[in-house]
C-alpha cells in the first residue's frame, strides 16, 4: 500500500469508528438511585428515533492496527482469587472500582488524523460518577472510576489500558471504547465485566467468560431489522437486487444475504470486493462490480459495512441505483464527502442523533445539569449548536451517561452481593430499563445489546444528510 493509500485508509476507518461512538449516548437510569426508572416513567416519552447526523450504528473498527495480531488468551494469565484480597476484584464493603477507556481525541487531532473534540471525557465520566454517589451510589456502595485515554491507532494502546486496569488496578468492570476483539482482554483473559460502546457480536458473547454487553444495537440485529423494514416499505418490490461489501464479508455472507433470502428477496449478485486488503485493490474490484451490476440490470444495492468504496465506484461507473447502507455512520460520512445527487434514492438505518437525545429530560437532569453547575465555563449545549472546533461536551457526557446506564442498572439489580456471577445473572434478567435519549431499552438473556430505538432514514438532497422517515 502506498503512503497516500495508507493515510486515506486510516482516515476513513478512524472516522467510521469515531462517528460510531457519537451514538453511544444518553444518561443512565439506576434502578435504585439518581437515574432510576421512576424518573423514566415520569418522562412519559417513547423517544421516537431519528438517524444520527453525527454518526452511525455500532460500526466495527477495521482500524489501521488490523495488521497486528489479535490478543492471544495465553499472553497474560487472569488474576486468581489469591491475588484478590477482598475476594472480588474492585469491590469492597463501601466501594466499586470501575475503569473507563476512551479514545485520545486530543492526540489524533494534534496529529491531523481526525478533527473531533468531545472535551475532557475523563472529567465527564467523573462528574457522572460523583452525581451517582451523591444520590446514593450503587447498591449501597460508592463508585470509583479510573479513566484512561488511549491511542486509537493500532491495538497497543488499548492493550496497555486493559492490562493496567485488570492486572495493576484490578477493577471490577471496564466500560467505554472497547473495540472488536479487544474485548477478550477483559472478558476472556481477565474475567472482567465489559460494557462496550459497540461492536458486540454473538460470537464475542459466546467466547467471553465474564459478562459482556453493548450500548448500541449489534450489527447483526440492525441489519435484520433494516431488511425487514425495507421489505415492509416495498423497497425491494419489482427490483433487481445485489449485495456488495468491501469490509464486512463475513457479516454479508452470514447475516445480510440469508436475511434477504428469508424475506423472499432474490439476490442477483453478491460482490465482495476486499481485494488484497488495500483501498486501491478494493476500489479496482468495486469498479468492476459496478460495471457488472449495470450489465445485470441491478437497480437496488444493499451495501454492507463501509459506504465510501461502493459510492465512489458507482459514481465512477455512472451507475446510480437505489442504495441501502447498513452502516449509518459510514453513510453519513459519505453524505458529507461525495455528491450523491445522481442516485435514485439512498437509505440507511440506525439510532437517533446526539442532538435529538440531548433534550431528553432525564439526560438533562442527571447528566447535563450536574456538569454545567460544576463547570460554568465549560457548559454543555445541544451538539447541533456547538461552534466548529469548540469542545462538544454534550457528546462526551452522553457517552459516559449511556455506559453508566447499563452498569448501574445491572449492578443495582445484582444487589449488595456483587460478584461477576451475580452481575451476569442480573444482566440476564434485567429486562426493560430507561436509556435517556432513547427511551426504553432492554437487556436480557441472549440479548446483550441495549439500544432498541432504531429507524430508517432517507438521504435529503437539500439537507445533504440522512433524515428520518418517521418522527
């Protein structure tokens, strides 16, 4: 790969990751405490979803570190009970210690990789934890949080953060930007509870030893729901359909194509344009795929995963079908970088935006208000109103709040005898809880991705963005 291709690849993939994390929003709802279900009931709103103007669903990271091998479970031994003076790592009679890992945006911004500023994310999390403690804590204990920012390029930064939290500090749980197979350092190698922003898959759940949950809907569930809604809306009626992917080959074959076939949709062609792993080779294959689809008379394409390669190849081939993008974040990013006016129609699917979630009463009361009161010079405002290059504190707060929604709800349900086992049992039986900004979410046995508020969006030429089909 040339240096130019490498830079483009890095920018594209980091942008997709960071866009996806924008949706990891909303403030937590403790079952007994400051963010409880009583507050949610008083809200009375079902919080209808809208697509994100800031990012996307739980896009898995194909980051620049993919050439580094995944963590080997044998690389590091999990701590034993002999290493745990209190019997349960990170839990005492009075406290629960958790870790918070997040992307070091200051570093990548200084390096000119991505220009995003979500403010001091560690401070945001600390503010949320202090608010929870001031209102009774979790199951009679105060929370303590250790926050670590890591370099999102490659996997070494994430690995170092994992080892610091699990081996040096020995926290009870870790929440935050736990990407793809990085979760196994926590849940498989160190028997530590993990609550990720995204990237949950059934395979990762099954392989994990400790409890593992995700804020955002899994890619598998999102694709299935998207196809179901597209069928109900008649988007495939009388159409010649193809499927294309450059970075989600396994998901395409295991999830997307079977879902289309199960819905009675005939797939005329499946185009997997991975090439030799470089952007250039994928683009060459994508251009050939576009020409082949034109010959086949394809007029509707389901693009699984990355949208940019597909769109560029279609534009280059003067091929303008209706496109259904499964990756809302990549679709939104592409909408801001390419001229999409020639396409017949463009759809995507996912959760509502950080801007929509901002106005949720529970998020305002338990997340925005405590931060703004303590930081009058750094107040959070609606993300849509943040000036360019200014810190977007609302996004940072939403990320912290939403992660804590899951942790505090499950830990409260587990009760005073908090262990990995009791946390797992509570996760399996939690059911409905309130995710501020999204309304009702669910966690139960077999469903460990919380977000339930998802809907279809269509590209609006005037707005140059994807707009929800329903309010």
